[in-house]
C-alpha cells in the first residue's frame, strides 16, 4: 500500500510535496485523541468530506480508506475491510470505541472510589498495603489514566494506622513530598516497621524471662 502523500491528482498533496505525515495507530485507550489527529490528517489530504458528511467521490474515498487502514490494527481491518466507504469504516470504529470508552470510564470511576476509600488495616503490613495501592494504580494506568506519583505518596501517608504517626510526621518534615517517589517512602516505612517489630519482640522476650525468673 503506497503512502497517501505520494498520490497525485485531486484529493491529496501533489507529487513532490515535502509534506509527510505519520498516522497515529489506534489502540484500546487512545480513541478520542486518535480521532482528532485523524480528522486533521484527512483534512490535510483533502478527503475528510467523504467521511463527514459522506461525499461520493471514489478517488477521495480510496485515499481516505488507505489512510484509515494504516491507522488501525490488523484485527480491526479484518472487521471493517469489507465496508464500501471510508464513512462506513469511520462510523464503525467510532461506535466500537465509544462503547469501549464508556466501559473504561465506568471502571476508572470504580477504581477511583476504591482508591479514595483505601486505608491500611490495623493488623496489616506496609508491604501488603503498598501492594494493594500499587495494584489499583496499575489497573488505572492500564486503562489509560495513570495516577500521579505525588497523589500516590500523599494517599499512602494519610491512610496509615496511628502507630505510624511519628514516622509519617518525620517523613513530611525531611522530604519534599512533591518530588519524592512512592518506593522511597515505602522503604523508609518498612525499615521503621521492622525496627518496631524487633523492639516488640525483644520486649516480649524480656517480659517472658522476667516472668520465669520470679519465684513461685
């Protein structure tokens, strides 16, 4: 399939034109931006009118179809390849992805609500909670809406049990929460958690030894 920009005649840049456009590839999360870019590209090739409103021009239709086929994955080409016009292809892509966008938005709203309500359990560990938080962040990122690192750090520090209040206060004082990474914060809290656990273990052992040493 030749590059649309190398065609001559009505409906595209003339031969020898320095114009060279790279078409964006459609994926599961970028439909809205993809559609905006594709409209601009089809306008540049002067063939958008066969898509909207759907003008009848075989030469323009071929060019528009060729451009669209370069911008969608093979599995989608197999689904729309038998359609006769660029307008039909465009409308089919739009219908499919607007539906997918609604599902994606609903999932994102569920994840955001879950994220907002998250708190570390009193009996939980830093590792467990960090894993839960990272899991939600990964799911959101896979849906095309990654969480900002600063937001993750703030959420982590403000949703810990009271036993971490002193180390959280220290972290907020010595670190710039606008630039610090979540892994750094988690590492510091794990070290604190280990130290507290060791102190509690030693205290329990001392208490047990004292109990055993007492005369009956």
